[in-house]
């Protein structure tokens, strides 16, 4: 079975889409970065290095320093699928990020987005 094409997309290609989505709703790139750091454990410097190196999404998540254990609290529908029911680990991580960015764009507070 072939991998979904999202796995081979560069993080540097997807990231501007997240930022644009947030900014269109009055949110900031800084908030997008905070969400990504919270989810993956990358520092800002490490994240910027990842953008520069342009790994694919699969590698980006595989190399994440510390996936946040609270990400398991993320629930809801993204692309017509409930994230908590996605079995494939990498796809679940991708959809967790998608869901967090959706929540940001929909006006949720950062405290609620980051499950604090």
C-alpha cells in the first residue's frame, strides 16, 4: 500500500499554510509556532532548523524531541475523521496538528488549545 502523499510533503511547504490559515482569522505566526513546539517538543531554534532543512512530514514527526503526552486529549473531526480514532501513528500526529491549528483559527484561547 502506498503512503499518503502528505507524508512526503516538506514541513516547509505545509507550515506557511498553517500560518496563513491562522493569520486570516486574526491569529499569529507566533501562536502557530507555539502550538507546533508544544506538540513536538522542538525548541524554536530546532523548529527553524527543521524548516530550513525541509524534511518531509513523516521525518519531522519521527525526529520530534518529545511528543507532548497531553496530545492524547485532542479530540474532534479533521477532514471528516475523528482524530482520536486514527490508528496510523504518523497520520494521527499530522491530524492532531491540523486540529490544533483549526482550533486556533476558530478563536479558542491558547490555554484551551494547549490543554492547560
